[in-house]
C-alpha cells in the first residue's frame, strides 16, 4: 500500500524540458541526462504496476527494489531543486514560471564550475540507477499480476441469518418502499435502485435482506455478484442459473459468447415480472453491458444494485446512500459478537469498548472483525487496550483482520496511481479529523501530486481528484453546500500497510513533508533540522508557548512549497521570508500577525496567500503575479498602492476585500474608482467578496462589469442592485450573498433570471423595508430554476409572489412579513398569500414575523397559525421556524 512513484512524476517533465533546450553542457553530461530520462520513464511505469499489486502478493525483493527506486527519485529531485534555487537567487526579477526556470538553469549551466559540478552529480545518479537496474536483472525481480481471490466476507454477508442482522430494518423498509411504491400493487414502470457506500458498510447484507423479503412477489429472481474485474460471461451464466436452476443447471459448461448469453437472458425474461440484484458493480461500462440483458418491458420488474462508487450509482439511477450504524446499533453488534447477546457487558471493559466502537466508525465489517478478536479475551483488559491502540495503525494481526483488509483494500487497488498517492497523503491526518478541501489540494500541489498542461489549471485538477475520491467512497464529504461541493472531508480508509519503526524514520534531513497536531506540538523538533522539507503544516497548533520553535529558521527552508500556520497564534514572520522562492501556499489566517513582512512580495511563485482581515499587507503586491487566491485584502487610508497593485494580479481566481473606509469619506470616491479599475482587469475571478463596503454612494455602479467566470459573489453593502448584476453576463454565478441599502420592485425577478444560481441571500440594511402596493414584487414562473436556498432578509415578501413553476428546486426558504399587513384597514395581504404548495421541493422554512406594539397578540398568533397551516398541508411537511421581532 505504501508503494508510490516517489518523485518520478515531478522529475520527468523537468528533465524533458532541460533536454529540449540547447545549452553548452559537456556531451557526456547531456548523454547521461538522456539516459536518466529513459531509465526514469521505464521505472515510473514499473512502479505504477507495482502499486497495483496488493502487498501480500508482492515478492520481498521487488518491494525492496521499488523502495530504493522511490528513494533515489527523491534524491534526484533534491539535486534538481537545489540548482533551481541557486538560479532563482541570482535572477529574482524575471523569467517566472517553469519555462523561465529552465532557461535560468541553462544560463547557470553554461558557467564552467557549475557544468563540472552538475556533470559529477549526474554521473553519480547515473551510477546509482545502473546499480538498481542491474539488481533487478541479477535477482530476476519480476512483477506478477494481482491474483484473483474469493473473499469469504461476501459469502458471510449472503448467508447471515436474518435474526443476526443489526440496524438495517429502516434501510430495508426504505428500499422496499422505493422498489414497490409502498404497496403490494404491481407497478407498470420498471424500478432501478442502487445502494452506494464504502467497503464493509453492509451493502451486500442489506441487498440480500431486501431480496429475501421481496423475491416471492415476482415470477423469477436472481442475486449475482460482479466484482472489481468481472468475467461478464460468468455473470450472465450466474443470472441464468439463478433464474431457472433446473433449465440451466449445466450453463457454466457452455461455450456461448456474451451476445448469445444476453439473448438467452432476454428471451427468458420476456413477459416476466422479475427481481434481479446485481451486487458489487465497480464501473459503469460493466453495468451498461449487463443492462442489455435485462428486459425493460413495463410490467413492474425491479433491479437492485450495489456499488462503492457514487458516480456509478448516480448513472445507474435511484442512488441510495447507505449510512454507517449509529452508536446504539454498533454496541448491539459489537457485544453480540463477544457475548452472543447485546445486553451484557462487564463493567471493567465498558470504557475501552466505547473507545473501540468510536474508532470503528459504525462500519459493520470492522465491528464484527474486532469483536471476534476480543471474544476470547474477556479477562484480559490489557489485550483490549492493545487492540484499541493498534486499530488504524496497520499493526493488527490475525485471519479476521486479513479478511477485513482485503475487503477495504479493494477500493484502494482500484484507484489510478495519481489518486492512490493523494489518498495516502490523507493518512497523515487522524481518523475523524475534519480536513478543509483547500488545505488538501494546496498540499497535493506542493507535494507534486498534480500534473496538468499548465499551472493555471492545477487547483481545478486537484478539485477533480477530491471529487473523484468522494465519488469512490474513499473519503467522507463534510459540510456539503447547496452546489453539492464539500467544504471538507474525513478520511474513511484505514491505514492498511504495516508501519515501519517510527524512530527509524526520524532523519529530519531527508524529510519532505511535516504535519504536526496540537497534542504533539511540544515534541516537535527544531525547524532548522528540516533541510529539504516541502510541506510544513502546523495548522491548529498553539505556538505561543513553544519557544523551541524559532520561526526565523523558516527562511532557510529553501525547498518549501507549503507553509500552513493557520490558527497557530504566531505573532510574526522573518523579514527575509522572500528567500522561499518555491513557496506556493502561505496560510496566516487566525494568527496574531498585524503586519505581513515586506519580503512576501518577493514570493513570485506564491499562488495562495491567506491572512486575517486586519492584517496589513505591504506595497508591491503587483510583483506576485502567480497569485490565484488572495484573502483578505484590507483597504484603508494607506491602501491606494495596494488597490492599484490588485489590477496587476491577472491570475487571481479568489479575492476577498475588506473595505474599511467608513471614517475617510474624502478618500472613498478615488479609492472606489481605483478598485473598480483594478477589478475590471481580473477576468479570471471565480469568487469575489467585498465586505464593509457601505456603498451608500454610486461610485462603483457605473463602469464595473463583473467577470464572466464569476461563481461566487458576496457584497456588503451596495447602494442597490446595480447594473452589474446582469444575468446574461453571469452564466456561472451560483452563490450570491448581497446586502443593499434599498431594494427595487423588479430586483427579485432580475435575480431569478440568473441561470446557475443555487444559493441566494438578499438583504436590506437598517430597518425593515416595505414597498408601496404598486411596486410589489411579482416573479415569473421560470425564475430561480436551479436555486436550492433563497433567503430574503429585512424586507417584506410572501410566498405568493412566486408564480407556480418558479423555484422548483428550492429546499430552504426564508422571508420576512409584518402582521399588520394582514389585518390593518386596507391591508395588502391575506393568509392565503402564505400558501407554499406551489414550491414542490421545500424542506425548511424560516419566517421573520415583525409586529408592533399596536398589533394585537391575537392577530400576531393568527398569522403564525396561518404559517404553520401552510407547511402542515404541504406535501413535504417541511419544518418551520417562526422568529418574532
């Protein structure tokens, strides 16, 4: 599991670029570089193949050989990096980017002393590669294809007694409801449902329980497994045998091809109402071929599938996400495996058993495996704690643990090599640790795990890797927003490899990535020992009492790409931080740094700079032309140069601006115009926040055009919904959070035309605003086609303003009303205006009910009663929260 391609993926593009250039190296050195490139390409391919073979199937000599290649690749990268740093140090003001680096290397290589030094380094590396290559031939090290093994745990899932099942009653009932529409009347349309979840969660067990309950209601039924590398002819033969054992008892001896088998199944199923379960589908291609065999005549047939991959489940249709067991059911399953009953637990092991259950995370396979290990150790509390400490470390032993590893590792070995590397990086973090998506992706970039055609797409590439790991159920998405994007994740796969002795790995001089957590911060070694570290992640560690961690040494970490100091409470950074010419990410959020050092403007490769809203940035930001993320820029009376500098950062995708000029009215107009001009230059912006703007004037209303790639926009506070909110020019805008001083009668209709809008927060500053009846909002039936959340704050509106057909997907609706509008003489509204039945997807409603002293308590309660009646009669019975003001 620990085998990866090392630094080879990073090295090959650099070597290739060097060899494309014409420069005055010694002929022997150029030949040696060509030799290195050829050998490393071959070794990269071999290591990828090695990574596809489970560890228990790898020859020991091959494992050692692959380890040596990986370590050699790191040494080569260190040599190349050292020369790159020397080049950047001599020419800091020009030739940015990877092509510029290569040209600067060429310039340096032309110098005689450097050529001789490089030639010696290259020759030494060549000799080491030759030795490793010869060793493979000498010992006949060969890579065997992964063996196909039958995993007994799937059989256990198929033949578990119904009385032994725990915690699946609700899921079973839910699936039966989906397949049968909740009654015994056969439905005409064929139903397809796909159970989705990670390995060991109980998908097969659940599918078998549903199958056993429903199969008698159908003319014929079959339950077959597909597996990761399916033999589709065997799958089709299994289906035929299950459908009619008497007729197809010898089918596995037949020589029929796939087409003949598909035709045979279709002929058998024609005009029959069937129920077929296809278990353990790994890719959509296999499903599509199987689907050809399943007759689609509309006579009420049902198909149930299971898969580990979210995207496969979505494409199959009817995705059903299986959840881990809750704590109570986990206890029942755990204690039943130890005592044969769930209501018995010796007092002395209660505490450790609770800890074990927490580590098992509600995964039935993991719970059953551990309970079987502990069943014969009731009197040995020390052994219980030993097993608790070993969980997740890869140090657990025994046949039961081996079986669990095989189940869980299947998902890992199905990953492409680049995702294996990214997933292994997440094993750095403790179980249950919530890891921000941005933190993960910037770390991957710093480690060299992301390889795109151009650097501008690397973060997006990292996002696609993150999404793919979620889709494959390898990580658990956390805090999923209305756009379906997880802001964070937790890792789900355990560390399945054996860890080496930790002390043997403590050579800080070769350390490339260092992450520490708050519980261990006092044992952190001196930063001065990290000679080639690329990732230094101290996020979440309070460093105020750690005098041994002298941050002035950070500027000596010349290989550093990622420096994470978020939530560390550090008070400053060294002025010479500009020496970190490779640095890509600098996260200073939630520190105590009031003023960033002027040296940061020398960080020309920096792509992400995050600071507190009150941290003052130095002049000269225009030099940081690689920046893609800049949060937060404080604009005050000293910031005219910074505002102008912004316009030169044309690679920016994300920028947050805190406009702190309330006390400097004389500067507002000139600063607003300068900011507008700068923002108009930033055409790659995808996320823009401008807070504390307090724009009662119209300085930015004219001439500002929002960038066409904008996806997220936050503005507090604008004078009005200005002309720059133009739906035709904002096709990708999906998140809008805006506060205005005054809202107009047509504003909601305009926002409703934004084609991709999924989240809207629209508010009015100050006191609640009311419009005359003639200016009352009316929203057309085609408005808000994609919106999931709509919140209207501090101005009066009611559900009836949305025509039937508008907001078809809105799940969360928030709005404000006044009680007197319903009862005062000449009141504009009646209780029917609160009806929400025309909003079909509602799940949650929040209403701000404003009243005055003159309003009677009975009238206010009548309005609230009308609101509660509106949700009560809604088909979804959404929740409602009425807040009185």
